C-alpha cells in the first residue's frame, strides 16, 4: 500500500540558510500534518492543512511557513535556519472524515551547521 | 512534554517477558493512541483507544485507559527482540484538526 512520501530524507544546511521540505500524502488523503522531533524529544505538532486551508497551528516559528497544494501535497518552508532547527520533521496524512488516525511518513532529518 | 508523561523513561527486559509502559495526560481527550518508533525512524501507529473505551487488544498489545486518572498503559506480551524501540502515547483533544499531542516516550530494550 502507498505510504506518505517525504523528500528529501536528509538535508544539511548552514545557519541562516533556507530549506524546503516536501510531503506527498497517501492517495485520497486530504489532510496533512507537520511535526518536529528534536534529538531525544517527543514529536511536537507544527501545523496542519485540510483542502489547502490551514486547519490548526501549533508551535511553528514565524520563520517557518507551510502550504498545501491542489494535489494535496504540502511544503514546509524554513528560513533563517538556526542550530536549534536540527530535528526530524514528520509529515502525516489522513482523510479528513477519518482523521482520528494519522499515517506518518519516514521523516526528513535536517541538520543545521 | 505538552500533554503527557510516560514512565518508565527506559525499560530493559528479557525476550519472552511482558513490558508495561504507562502514560499520563493533562486535559480531556477524544482518544489516545500509541505509536512505535525505531531509532530515528518513522512513527508507526499501533493502537487507538477512544475516551469511552476502557481496554483494547491488538495481537500481543493490550491498552487500557482510565479517564478518571487521565492515564493509559500499554502492555506488550511475550516480547521479542524486534520489539526494541521507543513507544509514545499521543492524545487527540477532539478539536477540529485532531492534532496529536505526544508524551515523552519510553525506550524499550528487549534482550535476546
């Protein structure tokens, strides 16, 4: 069965650079969630989208922005990267009417040097 | 953690033994879920229990939920070395998005 696809899987950036993470949800899933997991930490909710509209917002820094496109894929844009942004970034998807269960992608590991 | 604490933080057992992990949370919830994460990899959904349920089983997994105590437990019976992973509980508050609030996780090591 198709799973959530995230790209790239690994990313190395320097401080103050920008990064774009992409998420391709499971086919027919219209809801996308982004989570950030720092080293040794639990995942923290960043933001979610339903039908291209932001549905909820968590602890996402102002330096980050995200959007969902008409094909339901989503992109997380990160600017002015800081060392503390080094983390594993997960995308999850679900159908809105079955959003009790989220299906997670493999994550993008971002390292900021 | 924003919502929950898990204990123990780390657990080491022998293959074949049972492993019990506990999770406590702070606010009213719609459901509670358990996820598994192998070292630095993706989160795998294990089981979901709704706020009006008290116990649920799935294979070797048994989950209980006590909403009066705001706590849940995950029992893995007859553990295997392949069960070695971190286990997180996550709560959904029932707001419109059903975003998940994760607990701090238990690192389980099953020794062969």
